[in-house]
């Protein structure tokens, strides 16, 4: 398939800005209130509901049919990657631990206490631990992707942006609900449903459930392997909400949710990359693997929240209380093969030494509390101010096993981390004239954490054997503490009633991180990083709301960026601070009804990232071809390299054509997402550069009964493109791949 050709520089981006008289479009809805017209998009990026056209920052949304189509194949949150401009999502854990990147800015760290510069907020509660960020996507009102620093209103650890999930809320008007079921390749089943129940008076409840299953479809050809069939899963999630709304003066929304996942951990496949290239080996078969280690993934999460609103005259007081807890365990064969060079037979290819490990969180709790006061009068000035409290406490257990001795445990470590933070914040919006609106915000955050290695032992060759020996080699604890200001200023100018120009400068930070001492590395602490971003653009609705466009350019600079030097021939995992990194580019969101029955959407982004630190060097792979210069110790000098997992180009496209009937429609829908090549690591190498990835979908469906019933035939990753999406570099040319093609049927009914 030919790769899309997009502009690759700011001069072309600015030239595109002059061409904004093009038709535009919006998220797909099968039938807008007026045929051939786009619905108004309302967002809460500034913690208030307002039109997306009026917010002076780069925002994209996903909702309705588009989300239903993406989820039809039973995929997890990673399926959202490249579905909006500048968004990438990947994982070395599979369904359990997604890593988010916005504008190329993210974190490849796989540790269970890793922090990320892209925050995920689910129903107004931040999901701090990376395991929590994978909660399934179902029965949602909308997803908002807020690009650029969001520290003023969403707090620390959001300097790259925020991905915000909002569930459909209960309503007291009527009994209603829906059910959806799909079945596809590899016995993939996706069952989803919700029911809204008025409880009488001012009470209402909504219960939503998702059950995703797939049978094992990868065969382990190593007969002595303890896990023979792989890549299946059972992923179940539940959400229950109760709303009490006696009137305009008060409302209370209570939420309880849970997830239960059991299935395969990420499959690492030994030597699937051809030496000297980034191509798969000629005889690669995605349906087979040969490993001698165990593979399993289990995860349980539970949480609850209470969102209260109290009217106080011209003011409104909000309280948001959240609680989250989880229990997870993941075990996998990291070398991706069987045996070892010193213990033949071994394979596929060279297995220098065996590696089988597991990580888990047996104890975890997160508590959050926010109080926010906002103005409610109709004057030109509106404001909000609040306080935020955060507490997290958890333990992480890590295990190593000897695959050559039947999987006997030969190493163990337990660490504990607590994180406490508080913040005070305020923001204001001023309608300076009938056309010009100004905004500004400020937040002070205090963040502190305690990290301790509580237990350790290892019988792995070449490692320290006991906790005492580990302590003699270096510190086992750390207590970083940070005080930071985050701020933003923005403006929007109504050039016409349907065309707005905007600009924004914003600053945000990520708190300090700790990597504990372990079998292959001493403790490392990375200080806080700070991102300052500037962006400008235009948002327009054209042709009597038949089209909508948003286009913006941006540049950001991260000082002291936290980086994770993962793997390398030393098999270490070390935190570093780069002096600086920069990113710049543009984003385009375009939606348009080309005819009353033909809806097209296009999203595109160009992001050029670069590390700027002439002295920064990292360990390199054991078996790949490194293209960076080296220092005297053989480490790669990474100054000038792009950030890892940061594609220069992402693009997405959808087209929906419908043929109306008396009670519904027949339709055809296609959607495509593309990302350009990515580096898997901080250093550049030929083999560990991921090739461009294009995934497409096709859907043929019929809606009848005045929209109550739908049946569709669908395909996801319809071209069955197979790509290496990540690698393990300490041992050989081990990698893991994207999701397989799924073809199936879906039925949906609502009442």
C-alpha cells in the first residue's frame, strides 16, 4: 500500500494555513439533526462545557459511531492510536499497560511505577498508575484529546497533554438502553450494553458492561513449553452510576467501576527481524512461536468516585472524590525463544542467555480530592479556583525464573512507593470585546514521593545475591520533592461568526521519578521536567455547518526531560535527564458532508522531535546495527535523535456513505490510520526502527426501526499488515507485533 505523502516543514504548514477555505468535517454521526449538517461539538477542556470552536487550543474528539467501529474487533485502548492527530499509543505489556504519546512526547519506561507526561482522566478522576490507564473504552459520551501542556487545570504529569474519557451519564427522563454483540476471527467476541433506569423522583441509575474475549490463536511449537496456546484473553469491565439531581441547586453523581482481565502477556518473538534491516525474517509466521517460558497476564481494578455540585448564588462549588485500586501480575518469556547458546538445543536463532521474568502490583490504592469554585454570572469575566489533593501507595514485586530449570524462581524484589501531592489553582476568562476573548491560569503544585527497596535476592549469574549486598553497592531509597508553578495564557479572536483565530502559550511539568536498584543497575533518580509550548491556529465552520476545520502550528521545548535508557547489552533500566528536547509541527482536523449522505473526515499531523544534549550517551543493543556515533565507552551519543515512539507523521481518514430507507439506512463505512516510522529506543539502529504502519477498516451495515436496530459486516486491519511495533534489545533481535486482521459480524439494538 502506498504511504500518504504529507507536508514536512513549517513553511508548508503556513502555506496550508492560507488554504483554509477548504470544506471541513467532524466526528461521524449517521444522521445529524439536519441532514448534511455537522453537530456542534461541546468539550470540557477548560473544565466548563463550551463549543470546541471557542477553546484556544488544539483539541480532537472521538464519539458515537467512530468509537463503535474502532471497538468492534475487540481491541483495547491502543486502537485509538493515530485516530486523531499527534496521538500514538503502544505497549510492551499488551492490553494491561498502554503508553500514550502526544506530539511525539511520551515515555517508553515499562516499570510499574513509571510516570507519563500524558495524563489520562476518566470521568474527572486522574488515572496515575500506568496500569489504570488501560481501563476499557465502552458506553462513552466522548473522548477528548487535549494537546500541549494542561497543567493549570489538570495538574502535574500532564505537560504533553490529556486524554479525557467521559462516560454517558444517567438521566431521569426515560428507561432506555442498548446492547451490542460482535463475533469475528479467532472467535473474537465483543459484548457491550447499558441500561438507564429512572428511579423515581430525582434519582436515576445507569449500568454499563463490556465483555471482550478472544480464543488463543498462536501455537507454541516448542513442545516442552509450559504455555502451549497464546494470545487469547477475557477482559470484562463494569460501570454503575447513580445520579441525584433535585434541581438546579444541587446534583450528586456516584460512580463505581471494575475490570477483570485474564489472558496472554505480550508475546516476545526471538530473532524475527532480519539483521541489517527492519524487515521481518522471510519465514516469519505470526501464528507460531517457540518459547520455553510461561506466559500469563491477570489484572483486577476497582474504583469509585463522587462528583457533587452545589449552587451558591452566582457561584458553583464542585467536589470530586476518587478512589482506585488494582492487583496485577504479568509473566513472560522475555528472550522470546527456548534454550540458550550454552545449553543447546536453542532457538529460533541465537539465544545468548534465557530470560523469563514477571512483575506485579499486589497492593495499591489511589485517593484524589478536588474542590473547585467557579463563577456563574453572565458578565464578561468568569473564573474558577480550587485545591487538589493526591495520595498513592503501592508495592511492586518482580520475579525472575530459570527457564532451563523448569521455570524455577531464581530472583525476587519488592519495592514500595508512596506519592503525595497537593495543588492550588485558578483560571480566568475575559470577553475583552465582542470578538476577543482572553484566558489565563496558574497552578502551584507540591509533589513528594518515598521509594524503598524492601526485599531482594538473586541467584542469577553475575548479579548481587542479597539485599545487604545490594545496599553496599548503592542507595536503596529516595525521597524526591518538587514545588512547581504551571501556567497558561491564551486568546481567541472571532474573525467572523464562524471563523476563530487562536493562540496559546502554556507550561507544565512532570514530577521527579525513581528507578530502584536491581539485579542489573543501581538506583537512578530523574529530576522534574518542564515543558513550555506555543501554538496558534484557526477553527472554522463553513458552508452552513456542512464543514468544519481546525488547523494549528506548534512548537514546544522540554527542559530536563526524563528519559529511560531501556535494555542495551547491559540489560539495565536507567533514568536520565536530557538537557533539552524540542518538537514542532502542525495538526489538521477536517470533517465535511460532501453530499447529504456522504461524510468524510481527515486528520493529519507532522511532528519533528529532537534531543538536544551533546553529552548524553546510552548503552546500545547486543545484536543490532547502531547508526549513532559512540563515546569512548562504546555508548551511543544520542544528541539530535528523535524521541522514541515519536512518528513524524500521523494521518487518519474516514468515509461514510448512506442510502436512506423509510425507517433507517444502508451504509458503507471505511476508516484508515497511518503512522510513519518510529525509533524503539533512544539510540538509532537499523533493526530497531519500526516501519510505517497503516491499518484500515471496512464496515457494511443496515440500520432499521427508526435507528433502533443495526447489523453490520466488518473488518479491522483489513489488509492484514504485520509490523514489528517494539523490540527487546539486550539479547538478540527480539520483537513484538501489531494486532491481527479481524473479520466479523456485529448486531446492535437499542430501546
